[in-house]
C-alpha cells in the first residue's frame, strides 16, 4: 500500500502515452473529424480545446478505474491530469514532449503521495 501513489502515477503516465498513440496514430482521421464536429457545436477554439481535455480526462478515468478497480482513483487521476493540462497550457504554453511528461509525472506523483503516501 505504501507505493500505491507510485503505481497510480506510472499507470497514469502509461495511460497518457496510450491516449496519445491511440488518438494520433490509430484513430487520427476520426479524431480530426470529431474535433471539427466539436468545434462546429461550441464555435470556439478555446471551448473545443476544453472539451478535448475533458474527453481525455474521461479516457484516463476509465483506464485507471479499470486497472485499480477503484472509481476514486480514476476520478482523482482524471482530475489532476486535467488540471495540469489546463494550467500548463494557460500558464506555460508549449512544452517539449519530455518536459511535458516530466511535469505531469512530478506533479501527479506529489498529488498521490499527499493522498496515499502519508
């Protein structure tokens, strides 16, 4: 139980890589069309991006809930991942892939240490 925070952070990192690979390499055409449909519905690039981030959070919720058989972990993981994505896009802007992954892992680890490691 002492390392649950670490396992959650690792699975969330794997889920993020899985999401990226699945959406941009396997379902690329569908993802682009879906983005266009969302844009037509909300009529704003910022709202389209926010819907994308919410859908990504839902993906992480499903993956982590299934892996850990715990909706609580799924909700917490989706929440922290969503908050980091929104904050780093708004406050920092563009980051390289390695920096992006490191930022997520460090903050997500600290978040789950605070919950499960103490």
